[in-house]
C-alpha cells in the first residue's frame, strides 16, 4: 500500500466524513441512494452501524423494485419485481486480483476479510490507529472505498445497476437486510426514482484561486453540491490547454470538528512568476465525473521580506516634521523606493503624501502638519508588493484658539424643545463647542454640555410654563489642545405661549332671503389675532373653513353659500398670535327653508255641466317629481281653503254639491316630493 494512500486513510480514521457513515443513530437502518441516468438507474445502499454492516456482509441484502407509476399515472396495484435476494461481497479470492490494481479495492478487501485491521506505520499516527476500535475502522474504511469507487461498491454487495427500465415509469426500490430478526432487528430502506428524474451533473460553483508567494490557495463551495459530489478532481495547466490531475486520488475535504464548512480549500505549491490555470471536476458516489468548473489563473509573486520601521520624529515648526526610519541595507535592491502615508486617526485611511522616495533614503521632511497626524513609511517592492511600518503619532505645538463662533440662531417650540444652529468653524483641529444657557440676560450662564459638542447644531430643553418668558444662549469653540475661543454673541429666544385663548360663542342667528346671519361674542383673551368660522352640512363629516375675522373688531357674518332645504351647523374658534387655538364654540344648527316656486299648472279650465249639476275642472302639468296636487276653493266672497288633495297623475276633477247662482273660485298648485311647490293657478266659474 503506497504512502499517499496510508496518509489518506489516517486522516479519514481521525475524523471520518462519509456519505453513509455520518449517522450516529443506534437503530440499524438501511440507507439507500440512487442516481438516474439516461438509460439506467444506479443504486447504492448500506446499513448505518458497524455491527449491522458486518452482519449484512454475511447474510446479504434483498433488492426489490415496485413499479409505482406509468405514463405519469399512479398504478392501482404496484408491480413488484425481486431483483436479487443475496447481494453479498465477492469471495476473498476475487479481491486479491482487485487489490493489485485498485487502492480502494485493497481497502475494501482489508475491511471485509483482513484478520486485523491495523495500518502499518510508526510514530504517533500508528499509536492513534491502534487505539481505535477495529470494528468502527472496518466500517468507516469500507464505506469510504465504496464512496470512491462504484465498481468496488458493487463487488462489496452494496450497489446495483438497473437497466431493465422504461422511460415512462417510476420505481420504488426497497433494500432489505437479510439478517435474522432474532439475531438483530433492522429497518429496510428505499428510494423513489425513474429515468424522468435524470439531470446532468452540475458544474462546481464559486471556484476561486488566490495566488501567493510560492503557493495557490484554491477554494470552492462544496456544501451546495454535497449531495451530488463527495470528492473532486483538481487539474492544473501551464499552457491553458493541457490539464493534469494533482494527485492520484480525488480530493475530499476532511472536517476536524462537527461543524460543516461551506467551502473546501486546497493549497498547491507553485513556482513564482509562472502563469498557472486551474479547474476542478466533481466525483459522485457512483464514480461519475461531472463537467469542469470555470478556469482560474494567475501567478505567484515573491513577497517583500523586509519591513521598514519608523524610528524618530523631530518637529521643526507648527507645520513641519522630520521623520527617520530603519530598513536593512540588503533590502535596497528589492525595492523601488518608499512612500510616506498620513491619516487623521490611527485606524483611518492612510493616503500617500510623499512618493518616489529613493531606496537608500532613511529620512524625510513633511511641512503640511495638522493638529494630529499619523504616519506610516511604506517600502514598495519591485513586484509592486508593499510592506508598511507601524504608525507614528505627530502632534505639533498649538497655542492658537479657534475663532469666535458666529451665526448663532435658534427657536423654541411649544413643548420647550430648543433647536440651536450656528456657522461651523473651519479649524482642522476643532474638537467641538461648549454651550451655555441663562434665564436672565445679565446673569452668569451655566454650561449645558458635559464635553465639547462636535456638531454645529444642538437640541436643548427648557420649561415653557415659568415666570420668565425668555431664555439666553452663548457658545464657545474648543480645539483638540483645549484652546478655547471667545464667547459668541448672546442669543435671546422668546418662549412660546402655551395657553390657548378663551372660546367665542354664538349669541344669535337669523335666516333672511336665503342667507344665514350669524352673530357672536368674541374671545375675551387679549392676544387673539383672529376668529375663524367653520360650517358643516348635515351629511358631511368634516368641518369646512368659511370665514375669518380681523382680530376683535367684527362680530357678525352673513353666509350666502347655502342651499334651500339643507341643514347646516356652525362653530367658531379664536387663534392667538402664537398660533394657539381655543376650543370650538358649541355649534348652532339651522334649516334653510325652501322658498323658490316651480312653474304653475298649465291649462287650468272649468266647465259647467247643468245636466249633471257639476263643474268639471281640467289641467296639465309636465314637471317631474310631483307628489300631489292641492285644490283650493272659495264660494262667492268667502276666503279660499284647501278643498281636495289629488294624486300626482290626476288631470280632471268634477265638483258636485253646487249652489245655483253662486261664484266659485278655484286655485291649484303642484306639491313635490322635496317639499317645494309650484306657483298658483286660479280660475273663477259662475254657476
């Protein structure tokens, strides 16, 4: 057995991660997987515990197939076929020939028939292996060999290829361990598939390569395709067309803890300054090799071995510093020069400020210092690789205070929230601002900020319900050396009025010629700016503004925008100069009577019938929405009164019970559903 195979076995023994051997279940159960191809179905199975696996190697397995559906229709009675009843490992004599040509065959033979499953070797590895449980070793290595070589799995009684299938059918394959139940109870296993489930093997995903000094770090997402591929073939090329496998065996990721990683990593040793191309192919549990991944390429570059170190700083003025550094003289030939980088903070973004410094230089002056400066010196390698020194802080002497803050302004809202704003100072070393507040203009103000405030805006809180109605503010600027500016100008702010005015109240209203004349008593508050009248119709939910007065001068208003027959409600409120509103007054409601008359009845005539002793009245009327007709009558000089109410469709009326030599006056009008009337029509008939 070759050395590479021994190392692979050792790693697997320490932390086995196999397709079937991962389970920690104690109940023996047959596990089955399948792979549908274009014209056949590949099957793999095993029991999931070492003891049950060993017994099944002696008693074998039974493979049954049930035809479940045909032409996408489920069969009422599945068709059963016993494919085989004694799937057991091939005899030991056959394994001798297989082991000579196959490393996986040798592993399986040793797991099945070896007298003692101990891998030869010395040192710590051999000690660890010898202490491991032999039965577990046989189980783990046997299933690993079956995972890597489908032909070996079939020889071990753990696989089968079903070619007697039809493309329009789907099957349930059931595998049963033939172990007597009195010796060991086991559960059967199964899988449901058909040729219709065939899918081409996918490409490996997210394959990337990182090229380093003398090595290539390859990685890919193996978790996404973990149920498809259990190992990978890694290929390398130096010309982009001819690829060669790295290693004799497919590469499988070995996890040394229980957490499953999403990516597989492989490190390949390479020569620097040579372009390499890599690709990978997945290998399934049935020995199928999938399509190649994308190609990644690159070349290794030698990393600069020497690192500069900043040594001293000499501050020449408030603007200039001289820096020195150490760098091995033997590294001068490996670099093109140095670059000085600067940042405002230690962990900030360092930007180049002096470039193209000669390789032999060991000091540099910089004359654009700020209040705080962090420097790094960077060695630039001939391969454009860079090595940075540790950072060095440089702070020049500063005794100049910031400028006095200007543009201070603010506002106090009704809840007492004070919003302050001012023009930001332009000093680069500005630390912040101190804010001071006073209740009286000439008192000593107290500081409201515990530490310098960095922004040029500030939110404060004051009591608005207090005896003084003003508040005063000043600010001062502070730099990073705690030099303080002069105070800003004093800002005086008026606190808002928070007491609303008293409510006005309606005193009377009149409806004259279709207008609503309103009269009210104004609010008694002194700071009232105006009064506002709102109106709402009967069917409306929201009040509508209709009129505002000028302070306290007006107490009447005539609303002309009303319609006959509608109900209206009115309310009024006062608003003061601070924008506070009173409670609305109790509303008053009015009904606008209908006074507009519709056209009179036409063709109103009366004829005397002496024979019947009646007066026959007739008329015509074409207006819509008529509910009835009201007929009035007056005899001689008597006043008229309502005589009859006639249905809407009536066009004639015969008056009886008359007195001879009398004068009859008839008046008629139409009554409408909305309560309105037509004009009167009048005739006089002598009888």
